[in-house]
């Protein structure tokens, strides 16, 4: 916590913040005007091609080169300004103009970020809701460059949602969804091929330059020349290769349909031309009111620019693939405005896709006979529905799905629309889940039926023995708005101070791929919800939380350098990079860091299905890696000891302060009396140490199939017991 000086003057501090904000706005606007003045006098195609290539150019020895161009939607912003200018010049920009544009873009986004952050300083009182508005705006800006779906997921989504309307799209725009994906991939492939060719030539040029420097005669003369020009050898080789890399860059981005079709093996040229027609815009056709990265940007939904006749230009090739859902929904916009049958069917198809996919993802973890979908029930004389229910162990998962969209006004931070959208996408789903939970709690036997009216599930509620876990799955990526639901109370949502786990469908896909068992998923979810309630961990996405859990196994707050507990743990995007490494670069599969013997014990628990086994597993998983290793090492040590001397041995560890938990392990020959002695010993130790929770594991060393054979789990507050006091009296 930051200490505030007694001499702190709040008014003076506010005035300084206002002054800083005014300065940021002034500088931001001034820089934008400078950028636009340069744009008016140069060929926008060559300018955009050069900046696009610079943003993609990452030297091996300097991976952070031009990083700011990739960290912000600088290229999207620059394209929008160029589209806004209706009279492009054909004069190629010189190196000085390009360098100036790039530097101005970097400065613009610095001041633009300051503008967004400091806006609340102009108000008399900064409200908590300002933080939500800022998060929403930053997410809209970042979504232009940070893709929240992998290509295999995107292709599955496109085929199973938009692909169901191929007849409509073929009739309206002349091509199918698979055509659109294929054509976009061909353009990207052409770009990558030309990029690699140019990179190869640049590498060859660098090698030639190095060879010339090594030449006994030429090298000496060359170094003398470089000395006169005050240029290092490294600068010389880079300028030599850079000249080849960045000369006439638009050749890589501009294409003619007939030639591209021939080179890339596209047989249906007419269909490809219809694709270009549907996805293109022209200079002068952009949003005339475009003023900031939050404004509507034509290039997002029209990623190809027609630069005259049969010449086309694609400055951001990857948008042809990853913006396809936005592009296709934009084509459907007329149906939306008229609320036609096609639009209604499209909305229904999205919901169906979300439901089927959620069922599929959870079936990776849970047996299908435990998963029930499209359920109906009667509560308080009303017919109600539940999307998906999963009764498993002593848990009941109540899953509600929302396939609606997060509207553009909400993304820009319009407060009323933000509240309306979040209520529809998250809180309404939560209330539906609560209604299911209340029904189960309020009736002796809760009956659920399928669409035909057939009874498919009965649940008999047992107080203090069944836990409910409410999950809200959204098709729309809500990013930090979903990972920090406690903040939504500032909008008047979740007033009961209870929250579901809200997760994007495509994040759920990855989570169920990388969590190895249903019990571990339960532990992840319970600890994730607990962390959400504490509101200390913060992240832009759920995958960062998952990455943290895969590494740490829990959400214990790490101590700061001064030994104190921080009130904020921010999980940066670097945590989720392990998924990019795997899915984009074919690196190792992200896996849970878990001790092999602990995983064996969890698997045994899942097989035996002992009463309360999920609680036992969660209690074991609560231990951090250091304590797990200590316990498992001693388990194996005492098993060996019993095998050797055939005597009964046990050990006990108490974690009173850290976990309010005790642990006992007993090893003996044969099963006779193992459960009883383990249970009574654990009960005695729990009472003796006044501990809330106790875990007991027992092993019959004559059984070589199982690592452990018996389990005891006691979890209840300590309470004085005269009988126990009498038993524990010293003899």
C-alpha cells in the first residue's frame, strides 16, 4: 500500500492530473495533424506497405525491434487516416518521411493512452465505473491486434455457424464460407512467400557485406570508407540488407486477381473477383469522422483496398482470416436491421453452436452420462429451462450459455449500453443458474425433463453435502470484464456479492484440453472463484489464470519483496504465451506441474469414488509444491520401511498456520483394521491440535497395485468434546 504524506494536497494533485490530461490531449491532436499532413503528400500504398513490413520485421538478434508497432494498432490507425484522405498522391515517401511517420505513431499512442487513463481526472470525483470504461476501451483497441482465437478454433466456428448459410452467401455475394477462408489464406500465403523471399535476399546481402569486410583488400578499403562516414561495420551490413528489404515494398502487398489466381492455383477466378468486390474499399471511402483508435474503422470489415482498376492492396493480410466473423456479420447487417428470418436463424445457429461446443468440451473431462443439456423443469408454477447440468461427485455444475454480442457502443465505453450488454451476457445467465440452484434446494426431489417431456434426471439435495458451481459461457470474448466480475458491482450488477465463473467458449476449449482430470478441474474452478472473490489477482484473459495455475497449482498470493502480502497481483500476457508457443509454433503442450505420485492418488480417488473424494483430492491439491513433495517423499519412505520390517508405521504433518490442515499417513501389512485405525487416529489428532481439516491416507504394502488404499477426510470447525478430552488424558 502506498503511504500518503500528511502534507498531501488532494486539490493540488487533481489540478496536476488535469494539467497532464490537457497536455496529452493537445499533443495527441497535434501529432495526428502532423501525420495527416504527411499522408496527403505521399503515395499511401507505398507508405502503408513500408510501415506494415517494418512492423513484421523482427531481426533475430533484436527481437524487440519496432515492438511498439506490434503492441498497439498503429497500422490500423494509419490505414484509417489514409482511407479518410480522398485524394492520395502518387509520390513515394522518402526514408525521412517514413521514419517520421513511425516516430509520430509511437508518440501518438503514448499520449493517446495518457488521454484515456487521465480522463477521469477532469471529474470532481473519479467513480469506480471509470475503471470499467477504461478496461472496455483498452480491450476494443487491443482486440484489433491481439487475436483471441486460434485458427483451428476459428475454422470450426466459421464452418459450423456461418457455413450453415452458404446458400445465402453464395446468392448474395457469390462465394461460400470455405471460399472466403481459402481465398484469404491464398493472399496470406502469397504475402508470406514474398516476405520470405525478400528476407532471404536481405540475409544474402548481409552475408555478402560481411564477406567484403573480411576480404584482405576490399575489407581494408571499405573500413576506411566507413570510418570517414562515421559508420560502424554493423550499421553498414544492416543498411546494405535493409536497402533490399525495404525498397518498393508495395510489390509484396499489391496484386491483380488474374495473376494471383494463376500463381496460387485458384481455378474459380470469377468467384475470387466477387470475393474482392465484397471485401474491398477505396481511398476516400473511409470513415470521414475517424479521429481515434476507438472510432469505426473501415479496414476492419473491408480489409482489401481497391487502388484503381484491377489492382488491389491488402496492408494487413492476417485480418482476411481472423476478421472473417466480423466481415460476414457485417454482410448480414441488413438482415439484422429488418430482423428477417435469416437473421433469426443465424442467432439460433450461434446459440446451438455454443451449446454443442460446450457439451463437447466438458465431455473431455466428465463422463457423457453425467452431462445433461436442454433441460426443462417446473419451479414456482413456471416452466423453466437449464442449458447444461453436470452432477459429479458431490458437485453440481450449472452451466448457462450466452451467444449474444457485445455491441460497439458498449465497447467504446457508453455506460448505459455497457451495463445492458453485461447484464444480458453475464448477470442474466447467473440469475438463471441461481434459479436452477434454488429449485434443487427447495424441493425433495428435483426433476428435470428433456424437450419431449421425458424424465432424464433426478437430484435429491443433501444440505452441507452438495456444492453448486455456476458457470457462464459466452461466445463473445469479454476479457477482463469476465475475469474480474467483482468490479461490475459499480454498474449495479451482482449486488448479492456472489459471482459465477464467466468464461469465453474458446478459452473453455483450451482449458478442457489442458486440465488433466475432472477433480483437478474442480480444484481449479473453486480456487479461481475464491481468487475472484478476493479480487487480488487481475488479468486480461482467463488463459493467464490457467497458465498461473498450471505452474503454481493454486492461487495463493505471493509475498512481495518486503515480505508483505500485496493487494494486487497483475498477470501479464506473458503467462498465456505458453499457449501461443504450442498452438502457433508447435512447442511443448502446456501441462499442469504436478507430482506424479499425487496424480496417481487423484486417479485412484476418481476410480474408487469414495464419499467426499473430490474434497479429499482438493485438500491434497491445496498444498503447494514444496509441501506436496515433502508428504510424498515421506509416504514412499514409510512404505519402504513397512515392506522391510513388516511393521506398522505412520507419520503426521501439521500445517496449522498456513492451511489449518493436518495430514496423517499409515502403512501396514494387510487391510485388516486399516480404515478404522486411520479414522480414529485422524479424529484424535484433529481434536488434539484444534485443527479444522484433516486428511488421512492408508496403504496396505502387500497390495502393489495401489499407491494408497484407504482415505479419511474430516472437515468441520473444532468444538470442545468432553469424551475426547477424557480419551486424551495422560495415563
